[in-house]
């Protein structure tokens, strides 16, 4: 018996496509390690009481009067903002297609990718004017900023940046848990470390990412394409863990799925489409001003491809 012609076999096969893949070229290690926390029931805003003054406490002799001390606090408000997109496909196209992929499901998955890319940028550079979310650039204020005025960062600048993060962790202060920068800024950092023959960096396994990442002063360095790729740029040090670690609050959805909610749109008479809404409702919480520090207007022009 003769073997069938390969083309004939291919033409009789309905499954002509692998399941869909998404465009690459986007790296966001920071969003993958940034904690997400569900915050249902707070309405449009969440308010946090920040300590502004501790009051004095002194040692006293037995029987002596205790000093009257009082701490000062101030309310800080974090506002949720919406982000959403619609996925839709034609019903007749679905029924007439031999494609084994679920077309609407593929569209929903693509909208999730687009949503996370927009969220990634807002988490860092969001200016806070509605409907934009307030990002790290908005929360880094006062003495937590180092303006390089267009100069390239030096090793001393990076040491200073790490030292500026000193948020509390329970009753005592704690240091930075991460550095966040663009890929070009990371290349610039590696260049100055290698030129200095520095022993202050190494690569260690990050279990959340499943790969080894650069560590500077024992602090992991995460790349985010949410930062503009050009020059000048901003570079951040942040606290991620403990009660004063920064986090993304979300309403609805699961924290394991970045708080994304998918709503099926009911079928409408006279409309030959199936649709779904992919949405999220987010606020970036920064519990203390010292949870974030920034190098602003940093030049990495020599490392922009």
C-alpha cells in the first residue's frame, strides 16, 4: 500500500494552528514581584494614618512623674482608578472557523496583556490626574528625591539611593527591598560596577522570577519596561515587604491574577457578536514616605540602543 501524499493529509487536518502566543519584547520583573492585595469595601479611596511625630519618651527614676507625650499623625489618601478594555468576536466567524483556538478567549488573554502593560507604566510614572493612577514618581517627595539634573548616576548616587529607603518594619526601621529601573539604566549600572571592580554586587536566584537577578548592596535589581526606555530616566529604590512595603490595592479579582476581572457581556438582540470586558480597579499604596526613594533626571544616553 502506498503512503498517502503529505499534502493530502495536511488538507484533511482541521487543527492547523498551535494555540496562540503573545508578542514578546516586554520585560517587567518589577510587576511580577510587586505585592497585590485585595481591598474590597473601601469605596473610591483608601486612607492611611501616617505618623508624623513620635513624641519623646525618657528613662525615669522609681516614683518619678512620667512625662506627658503625644504622637502626631496625618491622613494620606490613595485613590483607585479604573483600567479596562473590551474583547469581541463575530459569532458567525466563530461557527464558520476550523481554528481550534477559542477566539474570544484568545482576545481576552490579549487584553489582559495590554492591561498589565498599561498598569506597569502607571505604577511607576502615573501622575495621579484622573484617570491616571498615582505612581512612584508622584509618591517620591521631599528628601526622598535626588535630582541628578541630567548627569549620569555614579556609584555614590546608587549607595545614597539605597540608604534613603528607611521605612519602619513593625517598631523599627528597615532598608530597601528592591531597585527598579529600565533595561538601559541597568546596563549603565553594570558598566560602572565593572569599571570600579566593585565587590558590592552579585547575581542571586530570585524564586519569584525563577532566574538569577543582579543584586546591589544585597538588594535585587528589577527591570521594568514601564519606565521610558530613553534618557533621561528615573531610578527607584523601594520597600516591598512588611507593613510599610508598597503594594497595589485592587478591588475584585484575585491577587494571584493581578486583580484582573473578566465580565461576559450578555448577548444582544440583533447583534451578532460575543464580547467580554477585561478590567481592573487599582491604587498604589505607599504606607510611609520613606518606603520610596528616587534618582530623577538620570542620564543613560550612552546605553540607549
